[in-house]
C-alpha cells in the first residue's frame, strides 16, 4: 500500500509495510523500516528512501526524472487498451418532445463517464436507448389523432421544429385526460398497436420517434456529446428479444403467472432479499394481463443482450454521419448493413438514469440474478443522479411565470406533463447570448463569426462544468450568473486559466523566447533544476499535483463521482494562477529555474487540456 505523507518534506510517497510486517515478525516497525532502507536497491525515479515516524518507509522521487516522465505522458491521448469492454447507456430521452435541462445533466454525466473510462484504457461503447413504443409516445400519437385530428401526411407538413411542437402538444394531452379521465382507456389500445408495429398509429409513432431522435442528437451535439449506437425498443420487440428473454424467465422459474385476484393473467417476478425489504409489494408485474410488456420486462431483455446472454442480435444501419467522420449507428429489424462495428457483448454496463429509476434498475439486476447471471448482475451499474432545477432568477429569465411564493424557493422544479419545464436548446441559446455579450465587451473588434465561436465554447464550458461540479446525489439548481462567472469555481475560470497560460508562450515567442512548440521539445529532456528552500517545494508541489490526474480519474470512476474531476481541475487552475503570480516565467534571470518554470507551464497546459477534455469542455482561442 502506498499513500502520501501528511507533511511536505517527509517524502513524496509513503508505505506502512513495516507495520504489517511487525505483527508477523514481532519486531518494532521502525527497526524493520530501517533494515528495508539499508537493503533497498537503486530504483529508477527514486532519489532516496528513508525511515519516518514510528516506522514508515518513505520515498523521495528524483525530480528531474519525474518531470521528464510527466512530459512524455501529458500530450499523449489515452487510447483504448486491454481494459474491459464497457457499455455506457445514457441520455435516453423519450421521443415525444424536446430535450429539457434534466436531459443535459444525464448526457454530460454519461459522456464524461465514457471519456474517463476510455482514458483508463477501456473499450467503451456509448448507447442512447430510444423508447419508441412507450406511454409517452402513445400519448403524443393520441394528441395528434384525437385532439388535432392529424394524419401522418399532416404531421409531415408541420413547419416549426417538431420537438417544440410536440412539447406543447404533450402538455395539452395531459389536460385532455384530466377533463375526462376515461379517455386514458385509449392508451392500452394504442400501446398494443405500437408494440405490434402495425396500422396508422404505429406509422405515426415511427415517424415521430425518428424525427425526434434527430432533434435530440442535434441538441446534444451542441455540447459535444455523441453516441455509437441507438438501440430502438421497437426493434427489441420486432426481433423477438423479449420472447427469448420471456422463455428464459419461464424455464428458470424466475416469473410466474397469476391465476386469480386483480392481477389475474399477469406474469410477475418475486422480489426477495434485503434489496427489496422496504417495498410494500413482493412481486413486480413483468407482463400485463393484456399481453403487453412493462418497461422492466423490456429492460431485462435489453440488459441480457448487452452482456451477450441472448442468442438474438439486432441488424444495424447507419443513422447519420457526424463531423470528424464519426457514424452514429442504429438498430433495425430490416436487413441492415453488411459490415458494421461490433456492438454489445460487454463485460460491464453502466446505465445512467436518474435516482427515481433506482427501484426499476434494481429489478433489472434481480432479473439477471434470477436467471443465474449473478456476475453480470453485479456488473450492471446504475449511475444514479438527482434532478435538475432552476434558481428562481434563472427560471424567470427563461420565461417561466413565478408566483411570489415561488420566488422565495431555493429552486424551481420542472413537470413535463404539465408543460412546466425548460427546453435544453432554450437554455443553451440563453447561455450563448449572455456569453456573446461578455465576449463583445472584452473584444469589440472580433469578427462576428469568431465571437460566436468563442461564446459557444464559453457557454458549453459553463454548462458542462456546472453539471459536473456538484455531487450527483444533490439536486442541481442551475443559475446563469453563477455558471458563467469568469472568477470562482466555474468552467469559464478554467478556460481562462488555460488561455492565459498559453498567452505566456505567445509573449515569450514574440520576444525571441520559446513558444509552445519549443517547450514541448524541451520538456522531455529537462533536468528540472529547482531553486532552494520554499521556492523548490512550491515548484515540486505543482508538478506532483499535475501528476495526480490518472488517480483522480480512477477515483471518479470507482466512486461514480465525476465532481472529483471538476474539483481537481479547479484546484490545479487555482494553484497554477497563484504559482505564476509568485514566480513569473519571463522575468526569471537564472536559466535553470526559468527552464523549470517553462516546463511547468507547458505541463499545466497539457494536463488541463486533458482534464477539460475528460469533462467535454472546449478551450477557446481567447477569452
């Protein structure tokens, strides 16, 4: 076991191994540590070993070797290695209306998790599940047919963006049901038609779902989120995934059919053990009495496929081609493309779904256990997070009408069925407009297209950092002014720190000194000679902080707490800004110490680029 010493000067790494040996050897830990130090061979990268305290074995690193090792790593993008094959499923917006601010938190968390896993050497496949046969889609179909009287041709001729049109229509359907509750009896019939994939209602649902998925991908592309595969629920049903899963569940006694009572005709799964001891119901319906499958039933089938536990497979077809040559693939029940990337057969699965779905996610894992797939159940990870709300001031800025009582609340919650919510694109538009005003005040001569690009990068950085900054288990109340501030714990502050550091090299190059390219050549050969005393420790402390990115990423993934990354980035930026204020690069007269600061500044830029990329935060050319 290796840890960090509690105080500067005690070394860079510390091991309590002598305390473990003391119990077995029945000798004092300090004596054992001293003998270990005396017998220790030369270790590349370690300047010396020493005993500390009651028996710690401490190592002082060779600072030049450490700096050169960092330089070799910092500008190399981590490629997928021999780690696990992992599926990260996130976003999963019901294709019935525009994306809202809660979907942005899901997408940012899922995308950053995928980036972190790739950084650690895993092979990651990102999926965005499209529930095209669910209740929400059925309700919008009912709205078009029963409220508006539209057929498919009329829907195709709608001029305004379809996701925005359906946002309002979906709220109207809720009001329509409230007027006459028996109207909800239409739902089961339409749901059955959607699952069967036949008739006008199914055709409308198919068209709406594909158009809506395009809108959602456009929204998420604005913040740098992309996907590898869109699995469609309709394909799970059409390719009989559920039937295969249903047979397995029956054969292994994981479900049973109820013959009497109000649930007669339903297939249910027993919920036993400590995971479900607080629940009032001891059984969960998997198949309704009318033969339709519940969400959890379809999710069990889908989870089985993710792990390669079903004989069935999808057919695949390109859904769309994106910038940089990336292709988003889609499942299909048709013939599909002859050649496609490999999908599924994961060793671990992360499902990024809000905390309200914890119960259903637990049942999906229980379904795998009931089928004898205990290992896969343990590797089915629910990445849960709390809801997103708005501060009252931000809600009013986006046009949400508030009462006097609402203005006194800590945050304003959303309710999509009632039409109370904020579209993701509206939030992004407002962020970009506010950022553009700030860019215009700082750079009035900047050409409009360049100003817009800088404002977009700042808005994305502000949004993504704000979504990651807080613990996932806390309700996030989004605030425009707090997110876009150029000082404090914000995305723009981090972007500014990198842009400012890069400016140091621009100024040095302009006066005949080394630019970024020359610093990149210098760093892998540096001797990293430091001044004496406090200054040496300040330089070394910054270097060792920069070296801790990989372990921070591991901690963030192991604890499913990406706020560790956000906190690390802020700490590094803050530490560098203080360091540069105390130890300017260009004014240093001693060439040895100037070289060390040049290398440190170059390493800071490289590490921050890596860290911001893990969070999906772009770095604009200027701030």
